[in-house]
C-alpha cells in the first residue's frame, strides 16, 4: 500500500513541478541569466538580491507588499470568520445574500472592483459629485483605505472555506463542556475554535497569498495613489525598455521568500496535532431562527455590508456604463455602450466563449489534481508531501504576470517543436497556466474539508474490503460535498477573469473576456469597458448559479431520501 502512495505522490509532485516550479525557476534565473541567454550569464548579478534593501523603489515595493498583505490577512480573516459564523448559525431573510455577494466578489477581477472604487471615491467621483460626501478621496487613497478595499475584495475565499468547515460541529464535545458549566462562548473558544484551526490557517494563507500576488487591484489604485507593490513593480520591469529581467527575478524571489516564511509559521504553529472530529457525536449545523429584534439587526447589517462590499464598486461601474465620458462630473447618459457590446457579431461573445472553455477545463482538470493533492497531504505518509504543499502555495503567491512570463520561457523552446510541445501561441498554454492557478485554491478548500474527516473511517472500510474508489465514493466525497462545490465554483470563477495570465499568453485572434475588457480600459473607453463588464459578468454569474444548482441536486436528493 505504501508503494502506491509513493507512486501517486511522485506523479503529483512531477505535475506540480512542471506546472509551477519550472516556470518559476526560469523567471528566477533572470537574475544571473537575463532572457535565458547564455551569453548574458553573469553570476555577479547575485549581488542584486541585497539591493532590495538599498534601492528606494525596490525597498518601498517590498515593504508595501508585506504591510498590505499582513494587514489585509488579519482584517480579512476576522471579517470572513464573523460572516461565516453568522451565516451558518442564524436564519434571517438576507442570509443567502451573503453567499451570493461573496461568490460575485470572488469571480470579479480585482482591477474592475478597484476601478469601481476609483469611480466612486475620486475627486470628481460619485461620492463627491453626486452624493456630496467629503473625505472619501483622502480615505481611499491612503494605506487604511487601500487595506479596506483589499479586505472587501479578498475576504470571500476565506469566507467560503470557513463556512464549509462550520457546517459541522462536535456536538458531543460541546454538550459535555456545557454540562461541565462552560458558557457557549467558552465552549466555542476551548473546543470548536481549536478544532477549526486548519481551516482558519488555510483561509489566512488564501488571503495572504492572493494579496501579496495581486496585480490588478494595486495597479489600478496606485495609478492614482503612489503605493508601488512587488507585482506592480515586477510588471513595470518586464514592460520597461530595456526589459529588466534581472529586476523581475529579484523581486519575484522575495515574493517566494515571503510565502515560505508564512508557510513555515503555519507548520510551526500546527505541528503534528490532530484536528479530525467527524464521528457519531458530530452533527450538521441547522441555522437557528432569531427573535424579531435580532432578525432586523442581522438583516439590516447584511444589507449594509453587501451594499458597501459589492454595491459601490459594481454600482459605480454600472453608472459608468451609461456615460459617454470617463468623468462623473461630465456624465451624459447614453445607451451606445450597450448597443456596441451586444452586437451579435461583436468580439464580446467570442471572448466569453473562450473564457468559458478555459475556465471549464481549468475547473475539471484542477479539481482532479487538487483533490489528489489534498488527499495526499491529509491521509498519505508520502515523505515529500510538505514539498507538494509548498508548491501549491507558491503557485497562488506568484503573480499571474510572472507565471505567464515563465510559461513563455518554458514552452517557447525550439527543441520542443519536433515533439509538438511548443505551446506558446496556442490555447493549450492558457489551459496549463489556468490549471496552475486553480489548483492551489481547490487544494486549500479541500484540505480544510478533509481535515475534519478521521482517517479511521477510511481505514475501517478498507479493512472490510472496500477499494479506494468505493471508499472515496461512499465515505469521503459525500462528506466533502460542500467543499467540492465550493472548490469547483472558486476555480471556475477565478479562471474566467484571470486577467494577468490571459493578457500575457493569449494567442493571436483568441481574445478572452478579461483581455477584451482590459483593452477597452487601455484605450480609455471606460464606458464601453464598463458595459462589457456588466454584460459579461452577469452572464458568467448566471452560469455559475446554474452550475451550483446542478451540483447541489445530488445532495438534496440524498437528504430527501434520508428524511
């Protein structure tokens, strides 16, 4: 049995090395070998690694990324935990709206959300020009304002993971604590919180890595507010003339170092403790009906939160989609933007088609790889599983721009042409890069779910003669249904709007939805781009809601048969 685990672990490790490590290595090699040209090889360039502490721009970008990521992680985890706890424990009219808003924020590209906030809070934006709210410009374009926007953008990933974990609780342990005189709060702090630590750490890592590697949000905001980050500075180095591959390599190295430090801290805190608790004393949480006053309070609070988190950025983009000017003060209502976007032979529909195909392939392939990774990390004794975990985390931390550049270096080699593997300029390279981006998120969500399932359940069925497929089908997959649905939808939504990777790697005449929108923004046609965002985003959201309904049909049927 152990040799099968080693074979499976080695295969998964090889896949992750090909998808993640090899492209990253090619980027890091730019420090000593710019452009991977042997004639440019210079080991003396290693001295550039220490220049991050002396060069003003590099130092500022490093410190900005570190401070922004840490503050966003702390605030985002707290917000996600509170929202998930309220959503799972209480039943009130707008409870489902929290889920919907979180999913929408998760699939919305960060640069679109940032653009909406700029439209709202800039000096000639909606807050000042229409609502006569003073001070929004000074708040947004400051460090606390940037952290606030980042938190509202990044919390959904942690919310999804924590909510899936909180749907089950150790009822027997909680009842024993209550009978021993513990208050509900004391029982939660001493029992439920410690058992949920894997999920909370995974959620924190999701926020941290997505923040430290985010390009869209920081590039849009920092265009107005001088706050350079590592991803933005790396992109500038790649797009500058002459191209600074060495600078991109050094700053990419520090991104990896930050992730390694965070991972090391997580492993140190969790150690070898056990956190599985699903047994005969575990119950599925049923939301409680609250009193009239609490119902009103929770409903109003949920409505206000959703209005701020989603209503402001999306509403600002919606208003801009009817404008013939990029200035709110010069707003003139027009339907021309939507008329151009909805043309039957327009490029938008073709871009949506390509994006849906890429996202579907990334979700299916990513789920297979991500589930295998999570299973190996949770239940196997494979000696190199820590390396597998590190590779999945690094994949999420590396900015899409850097990953895209690495894929160009890897898959644009002349010696691959006779083998038919020269994938640069072909849609297949987009699928590989999208899978590499989807696997970490899928893995984090599934690891949080698997950590609740004791290995003894699988071992007992194995002793009874059940093969691996039967154990997965009858035990593990039913218990992971919510986590699986969350993982699929997260990967699908994230792949649809993956701007950085598609911008770098999309083949000629193969435009995708985010590239289509981005090109419109770059052409300063903000109204047209906003209309494309509203139409394309609404279509994708409808597809995701339908997909969620289909995926949950099996669970509802089993519940109906059981009752």
